[in-house]
C-alpha cells in the first residue's frame, strides 16, 4: 500500500542508465512523479563532454565518445532522440592508440560495432534528450549525494543526506549506480559500510539481498583516465586527412 494514489519513483543517478530508465518508464505509461538524484553537476556523467572555458573549440569526452546501437530493431527511444536533434549519426572515423603509441585506423572493439551516434554538441546531450523524453515534470536534483536510505511505514523509501536529513521520498527506488551497495564507498568516501547492505539484511527480502550481494561482488579498482588533446598540427601523428582521406572527422 503506497502513501499516494499515484506511486512515485526515485532514481539514484542521472547518467545514461538513470535517464534512459526515466524515459522508458514514461513510454511504458508511468504516470507518477519521477525524481532523479545525482551527486555530479548534471546529467551525462561518464558519457559527457567537457568544454574548455578558454577555447570554444576544445572539447574532451569524459567517457564514452559514441553511442553504439547493435540491436535490431533499434530501441524505440532512438528515433525521438534523432528527431529532437539530441544525437546525430557519427560520420567520422575511428582510430585506436596501441600500447606502443601507434595510432591505428579502424577499431576492433566490439563496442564500436553497429550504428554509431554522437550527442549533438557533446555526449551529455544524449542524457538531456532522454530527460526531455521523460517529460517536463521529472525533477532533477543535481549535486545531491544520497548518503543513506530508510524504509518508510508505507513500504516506500526516504532518501537522506550526510546529516541524515530527509532529501526526498518515493514509493519505488531504483539505484542506477552501485555506490550505495558496493564496498568501494569505504575507501572512496570513508563510509563504514555500504548503506543498502544492513537494510537488505533487516528487511528480510531475499531478492533484495541477492541483488545487493551480487552488486557488492562486482570487482572494482581505481583507474586513471588521460584526456589527451592532440593539436591538429602535431607532426608526430598523422593528420586527420591522412587518417581518413575523403571524410571530415570532428
Ligand atoms: C575515460 C572513459 C572512457 C570510456 N569509454 C567508453 C567507451 O568507449 N564505450 C563505452 O561503452 N563505455 C565507455 N566508458 C564507460 C561509460 O562511460 C559508462 O559505462 C557509462 O557512462 C555508465 O553509465 P551509467 O549510467 O550506467 O553509470 P554512471 O555514469 O556511473 O552513473 C551512475 C551515477 O549515479 C550517481 N550516483 C551513484 N550513487 C549516488 C548517490 N548515492 N547519490 C547521488 N548520486 C549517485 C553517480 O554520481 C553517477 O553519476 C568510458 C568511461 C570512461 C571513464
């Protein structure tokens, strides 16, 4: 039994997974309020593009540079994203840097198979487009870290901040990131335990316990990502025209 007639949904994480979920739920007819809670500055996250404050032409992808669709038929969300101008087909080339520093044209990475698209103006446009499809009544709470969760008397969830103050509540909760359930929060944030673990134990819900244990078991180790800007005039690497004769890569 929910607190309200129309159940509400809170999604933790407003990046590709969280935004796609919100868009999909609307498409499936979810009528209730949807709120997204994101510790980062805005939607996009590891699939976003950083812009330089000093030079409008300088853009660096923070994570995934392309969206690759290999399923057939393509997901229903693809056409409205294209029609809305949020994404566009990728017409440029692909190249890989091998361990010896050689730039190799083409890609053997299975993630680049299928039809390739890119956010128009930056990869985070994909998430902005998904949020647009989810509707104007979606509440986005950026720069908002959910530190803890508490079950409510009505079977819903309260979202709490670092001071255990209530940020919001919802009947249904989806975690699109694993922070609240993965032991890396101990080393990353100094938390004594992933917050969902004790809850899963006390709620006595075997499905939740299994999901929490499965997420906690995901191997995780820190990685450094080098965002490298290659000047177009660099003589030690081939120019775009040499790499992709006849095409104009971005
Ligand atoms: C350098 C780099 C290159 C990459 N290249 C590729 C590539 O070529 N191809 C590819 O497919 N993928 C690539 N990736 C990976 C890809 O970007 C990610 O897998 C994808 O963006 C993950 O999306 P997601 O929504 O599942 O998760 P995330 O982007 O991790 O989103 C989860 C979000 O939840 C938020 N969150 C979690 N817990 C809380 C909380 N308690 N309170 C508030 N917010 C919370 C986090 O802040 C995060 O923003 C790359 C990643 C990096 C870093």
